[in-house]
């Protein structure tokens, strides 16, 4: 069985030779692997797969990896196969063991049982036999004893009567015995004289007979004669005697079997005809003898025993008693037994004659000489015959001792039999009993069951095997699939990690490289600046050099962009958290770009809703950079139309700005809003805590537009919507990428949104926190109560529209005019009564709505009209503008004019305007803050006028001229600033640098001291109004110096002015520097710029130099104002305070940080703040932070960059001035 | 020698100094600063540099000869040398100083000594070059010519 199951598994193995054979030689290797594999299936496949895919990543080894894959496939296959084989073996073994044990034990127990049974079966007939023999012998012995007793009484029969009496007595005794034993066949007594007495029972007919011989023939005398002859010839006596009596007649008389009464007549029968009478011949040696006899009248053998009856003297035999018992009952018993338990039993004599069988086969055979005993081997019963033959063949004559044979499996015919034989060792009659039981009878069922069990077991195990194999297949399939997926996942992760790492390296490299590149670029630019300042250049050279300068700046900007980007990507960009005025920054930005746009015929409009908080916390430089990039991008692609920067505050309930959207434009907005609502709500939740606000912005232009498919990708690095634009517009495609990363970093999102009409609409939101207390501090004036009306005479329709909308929201009635004629019409209509002689009245037909507006204006009580006039409305190309001005002058009593100047408005125009008394001049573009200031200024002026109407009228104008100047200067400052940047379209870099500089400066609070080159108009206006309020008692002495210095500085920036190098004229600078070389260089540099330099060698000296001054300062403070005012002309400062300190950071004795701390400490009581600029060779931002921390104001790196130093110094000194 | 020829040689020589990296833009800035009020400014500054550097180099040699090298002190010296060399535009000295400082941070005496040798070498080289340059200039001035302004050639 085991072989069978083993056979099946190799067959299945060979069943797929195509798959297995390719492994061929490495089969062993694979098996070795599998042996370890099976133990830790899961653990090992994962790293293996990983290794494989790991190689997969490396392209060079792809081939190798693929073969590896193949081999791993094979190994998986073989592993499966191995598991299946193991399962098969296991199940096979189980089956075999089960079967074996059940079979062995049942067989064994059955065998013992059957053995017992057989033994029992055989024992019982033998016992019966034994009983029969015993009873026979008892009877015989009893007969003998009785006979002896009777014969002794009649030992010497004297006469015939006594003889007869003896015989009668014997007959009675014998009958008694015979009757008591029903099983007896016959009892015979044979006297010496030849007289025979016998009782015979025929079992078949159930008759009993008394047989006796003729009494007359026998005499005592004869017996005496016989007696005498006795010793000499005993043998001869018997046979001769009997044969001699052949002629004797026997009589048989039937008897009643119970009573023994004579029932019939005696019939003579020949002797020996009926029964075998035991004669003296059977007891030749005087002892008992046994033998098996046959009779004619019975078909079963008879057992006869013979005993002699001795005379009292015990010397001679008187008679012979024979008892015959039929063995019939033994056969009967056997039959019964065999009926109950099947099988065959037979008894044989030692010689092999059958004595009894369990079958009905005859035991005797009829020969010519009468019936004779049959040999067992000749039995008519097949089984017995064959069993006897088998035994004879197996053992022959050499029976084992005791004749005991147990054979479990004898093949008789076509059947197996148990054969057992027992030897009954009687002294005179040894007998052999044989029992033959067919194996089938006992083991047949067992065998059959065993076979069935085996078949069931095999089929069950085969089923289990098949199911198990299928299960394994499924399981391993799933596992291997999972493994494969996992390996793939791991390899993907690996690849991603690598990609990320390489990207990181790239960013790192870029950051490093651009940093390295920036240094030489800065040098190039600096040297070019020096070259430009040089006088000895021809015009042509100058043009070329300035071109180079522009290109270098552009290159530097690009580098800055890359640096920004890589900074962001490498996660190094840290956003500042500082308060800043968002509106002001954006206004500055729009100012700057408007200059650029005017040339392009593009209108730049800033439209911030009122709910935007004034102060927000965040990184102003980065916010500005975002918008600068976006706006410059828009301007780049917009040839005509407008660029609008809209801003509003997230408010889910009120869509503050949506008023100006057309309905279909509103849809995406509202959709976006709802989409962001959850986000917004979430934001709002924690904005309750953090005061975070979501600020929405839009940059809307009317340019080329972007293809919708590119809306996402334009924010990728080096992506441009249309590659061909690079040629026409330039640019690297980095700008928007930086924007997006910055916006994301500020917690916002940016995307291009669908726009109605041409152009692009970029929408973004930023998450900025507002200072805790800075909520809605708008200081909004209630213009309505002042009854102000505004006439907007502006070119740009978009700006005008937005402005008028804002004004009307604030309850200021507004009129709009887009050109000169319209304006005159409105004026004419308004002041019809007073302007009769208007020369330019061309009778324009005004639209009805406009007319009604005008009428409503006329209804106002004591109104203040403010007319905002775009200078572009005047015809400047010819001289007509002067006449136009004259025309407007006629209304100057009733209205206030505010002029919108272009950045390139010529001085002549300005002078003319000023001469006419038009003092309110602002630069384009007009936005909310400027409008607010115009209105405020007008109202203040009116108020002042009302206050000091009569006496100070003339003085007021002079003062106003002053303040106006201030206003204008500041505007030009804007202008230059922006024009500096305007030479390049992408200005983020420079802008960020400049605003960073602003960021560094501590905001000291006082409006006056806040400097910065991005100083807004508002400050200036506030200053102006303040001065106004301070009134005429003193002309601010600083004003001229500041303005001049500012101018100088502008010049040094922009033009090749002759006095450019003296921009630091009159400044006192303390230089603390230990390195003599640097000290010298810096000194010369500063002196060349016109500054007075005091150089000291270390920090201690610097502190000393200052301390003695400050000590002196205490009591000179009163006069310092005057001194400072006069220092231009007089220069009589024996020890004046320094305007600025340049401080090296690393110095012996006391380093720059310590010195600064000491200086700031000593300043503490005085209220002074001398700007300290750090000079350091460390270019790390941490050093910068350290510098600012100890109280320094700015930071310069060595070697000193000429230009940067000048601008830094100027920005600082101007503030303190 | 003809003045014009000498001027040409000066220009070439200066250019070669820039090309070979002995000097950088800072030196040009120095020259820019020189004018009628400070006619010998460059020479003055450079000789200041020479004095200062020599002192520093001596200090450095001493400091590195000590059994227990005070790296902080060495670092400060090198820093100073770096500052002054960068101020006159002696680029190669400056670069040497940068490497020197790195080794100072690592406290690697052997490398420091090597760097010191290198810096010294660079210093003497640039000193020779500059002296030659000044000699040339003096010759030009003595011959009555004017010193041509450098043009940026790199």
C-alpha cells in the first residue's frame, strides 16, 4: 500500500516534466533552498523578492534580474510540489498504519478466539468418546465382577440343574446390567464350555434380543477337559473352540426392552451372524482388550471391550465378557456441534481408520468380505478426505509428538481451512481427532471488512490528498501573489525613496551651487556698478556696461529664484512670523508695477475689500514675492487691458466682492467656496483660537490666457503654458512654481480658475494670522457727514469703475469721466451758473443717468467736490494742456483737484500745476489708500482753512507747498524704486531682498522713524498732516537735508550723476575694525562718499569713543537740535554724536556683539539710538540673527560691497535724521 | 623702455594676476578708491596687508609649534588673515585660509601645518607679484606716464 502511495507522488512529479526539467542541474540547489524555505516561508520570500526587485531597479542588471525571477518562479513551483509530496506521504503512512493495526489486532484476537473454539469443539467429541470408553469399561468390569461372584457360588456344578440355575442367574445379572445401560449395543458372555449368553439391542429397530446357544451341546465335562488342556494351548482354545462350534445353534428371542420379558419365540440363528461375541481369543493374555469392530447390521463402527472372568483360584479363565458400544453417538454429537459451528470433525484410530465423522458419509465400506473400516483418506466426504490427505502429505508418518497439529491456513481445494488435530492416547485404543473449519467461516468476514476498510481508507486518503493539494495550490498561490505584490510595493517604496533622495540631492546641489554662483554674480554686479560710476566711459561703453548690468541682475534674479525653490524643496525655507501691513505692501507692489504697465498700455488695479485686516502676521517678503511673481507674469502676457489684484476676506456668509462678478463668473466662485467651506469651517474653528484668517486673492488679467489643460502644470518647475513664449517673453518658468510652493507653505492653495472673457484668473488663498488686538482697526472716516463728492476723471476704466464702486459703498457720491470732454461736461453741468465763459464747452449730450446723478449732487448742502484728474486727460503733446488747466482753474474755488501723475510726468508740468496751486498730486495708480488720503487731505485742508481763514491765508499756501514737496518727493522715491526694478519683468528677487532689508529693521513705533525704501504714501501724508497741525511756528529743519540725501541716493542708484559719490556727505561714522587692511579700505571708501570716518581698532575703543560723547551729550542735548540743523554750513562739532557705527564682529579685546550690547546699554537713558551696522565675514543667517539680537540694525558681509553699504547706511541714517 | 610699452606690460601683468586667480574684484575696488586725495592708497593698504600678514603668519607658526596647540587662537589668527586678504583681493591666500579654518575646526594639526605652509607660499607669491606690479607702476610714473585703469577682463 505504501508503495502505491509513493508511486502516485513521483508520477505527479513526472506529470509535468516540461516545467521541472529546465531546472535540471540546479534542482539540487533549489531543493536545498526549499528545505530552508518551507520552515520560514513568509520571512524569506519577502527579502528575496526585495532583492530581486532591487536589482530590477538597476537597469544594467535587468537581464540578470529577470532570470532570477524565472528561477524564483521555479523554486516556488518546486516548493509546492514538495509540500504536496510530503502531504501524500503523510496521508499514505497514516492510512497504512491504521489499516495495519486494525488488521493485526483483529486477526490476532480472532485467532486466539478461533483457537479456543476449535479446541473446545474438538474436546467435546473426544470427551464423549472418553465417556463412552469409560462407561463401557465400567460395565465390563461390573459384569466381570458379578460373573466372578456368581460363578464362584456355582464353582462345581454337580448337575445339570445347577448348571442351568447358574446360567439363569447369569442371564438375570447380565440383563440388569444391560438394561441399566441404554447406550450399550450388546453384552456377551462366553463360557469356557462354549455356552454363549448375549443381550443385543438394535438401535435402528429398537428391538432387544436375548441370544443364547443350545445348552445341550455344552457340558461341564467338556469344560473340564478343556481346562486340563488349558495351560498347554491357550491360544488354540479360542479359535478352535469357536470354530469347532460352528455347528452350534444360537437362538434369539426378542425381549421387551424395558421389562426383559420374553415377547416372542426363540428363533435359531447361525452364530456370529448377528453380533460379534467376544471370545477368549480376544483376551489372549488375560487382560482387557479393546478394538473397533464392525457389524453387519449397523453402519457405524462398534467399540468392543473384552475382559476375562477368572476362577476363584485365579488360575484359569472361566468366561469372557464382551461389551459392545456403538460409536454412533459420538458422530451424533459431532453433527450437532458442526451444525452449530460449521466445519468438519472426524475421529480416526491411530492407523487412520475413521471412527466417527460429523458428516453423513458412510464410515464403512462394503467389501466382499463384509463391511470394513474405512481409512480417513478414503472418505467419501471431500473435505475430510482432502484434510486427511493434506495432513498425510504435510506430516507423513512423522506426526509431531502427541499428534497435535494446528494449521491455520491449509489449502484444501480452492478454500482455506483451519486444521487442528488432537491425539487421544488411550492405552489400548489410541485415537486422533481432527477438526477442519473453513477459514472463510471465521476470517471471511474479517477479510472482507479489511478489504472494504482498506478501499475506503485509500479512497479517503486520495480524496484528502487531492483536496490538500488543491488547498496548498490555492494557498501558495495567494501567498505568492501577496508576496509578489509586497515585493513590488517594497521595490516601489525603494524606488521612491531613491527618487526622493536623488531629488533631495539635486535640491541640495542646486542650493549649494546657486549660493556659490551668487557670490561671483554679486561681484560682477558690484564691479559693473563701479564701472558705471566711472567717468571715463564713452557713451557707447556706458550703454554696453549698463546692458551687462541688467543682464547680470537678471541672472542673479534667476539664481535667487533657483535658490528659493531649492530652499523650499529641501525644506530649509522658514517663513518669518512678523506683523506687517498687508495693504501697504500690496499698494507698493501695485505702484511698482503700474510704472511698468503704463508703457504697455495696461492698467494695474488694486482692489482690496474693506474687511481685509490691516495688520497680519506672516512673512511679508514672501507674500510680496508671491504677488510680484503673479503680477509680473500677468503683465508679461498682457498687451492691453488690465491686471487686477483683488483681495477679500474669507466669509462664508457674505460674498463681499461678488457684486462685481457677472452671474456666470460667480458660479465657479461659489462652487469653490462651498468646496472649501468645510475646510474653511475647520479653519474658522481654530481661527477662533489662533486668530487665523483665510485671505482670498485673485490676479485677473486680460492677456493671452492659459489653455485649460495646462492649468495644473503651469505651477510645475520649468513649465510654461506655451514653450514658444520663452522666445517672445523670456522667463524660466520658475516663478509660478515658487509661488505655489510659497502659497502652500503659507497654508494656502493656488489654482487657475475659469474666466469669462480672455485672460487668466489665478485664485489663491493664504492662511495668515492676525495680531490678537488688531481687529478691524480701519479708522474709516465717515465721509457722508462731510458731504464729499468725488468726480473721477480717469483713463483706466477698470480702476475707475472699482474706485467708484468703493466710494459709493462708503456713501460718497461719485461721478465718472473717462476723457476731457466728459469732464468739462460734468463741470459745466455742476457749476452752470458760475462758469458761463467756459471756452471748452462743447455741449456734450450727457447720458440721462449721469445727469440725474449730477442733479442729486447739486442737491447736497455745502458739498466738497473732489475731482481726481488723470494727467493723461490733458493733451500734453501740444500746449493745449495749459489752456485746459486754465479752464479748470476757474473751478478751483469750488472744487479741490487731485492730480494723478504719471511716473514720467515732466517737471515742467508739475511746476505749472504747483504754480496754479494744485498741491494734491499722487502717482498713478489710484487705489483705496490713496483715495482715502486725498479725501483726508482735502477735508483737513478745509478744516484748517475754516479755522484760520483770514490772517494766515498766504502763509498756509507756502506751507502747503512745503508739504506738497514732501509728498512729491516720496512719490519720486517710489518711482525710482520701481524703475530700478522695472527693467526686468521678474523682479521677485530684488524685491524680496529689499523687503528683507525692511524686515530687518526694528519697527520702532513712531511713524516718523519708520524708514524703508518702500515707504508708503500714507506715512508721508500723515507726516504732512502732522506738520500741518504743528503749524507754521517752525519749518522742519530736517526736511531739506532728508530730501537732498534721498535725492542723492536716488541718483547714486539710477544715474551717472556727477555728485553721486558724495552721497554720504556730512555723515559721521565710527568704524570699529581690527584688521588694518580692512580698516583702511573701509575708511577710504566712506571718505570717498563724503563721510567723516573715525576708525578704532577694537570694540572697547569704540565703546569708549561713544561713551565720552554721550556723556557730553547729556548737557548738550538742548543745543543738539540747532547744531544738527546747522552742521551743513558750520561743521563745528568738537565731538558730535556719530550718525552710524560700522562694527566688525570679531575683534580682539571686545568683539562686536559685546560692544553693541555695551553701547545699547549706555544709550538706554538717553533716548538715542545710533544705528549700528555689523560687519562680518560670516555669511550665515544665524550670525545675522545674532547681530540683530544684540541690538544691531543691519548687517553687511565682508568684503564690503560698495553699493549695499551705501544703501544700508542711507536707509539707517535717514531715519535717525 | 617706452612708456606705452610699459603700460601695456602693466595691463597684461595685471590681467595675468586676475587670470591666475591671485587677485579678485576686491583689488579693483581698491584701485577705484585711489584718487588724487590718496595717490598711494593701494600701495599703502597692500603694505599694511603685508605687515599684518607677516605678523599673523609668525604668530601662527609659533602657535602651531606649541606642544598643545590652542586651536581657538589659531582660528582667530586665520580668520583675521582671511579678512585682510579678502579685503585686498588676495584670493588664493583667502582660499587657503578657508581650508585652514576647516582643519582648525577638525583640530587636525598635520593638515593645519600643511595649510600654513600653503598659505605662506601663497602669501609670498602674491607678495612678489604685487611688489612686481607696484615696481612696474612706479617705473611708469617715473617715466612720466599714467597708470592705466584696469578693465574688467574676466
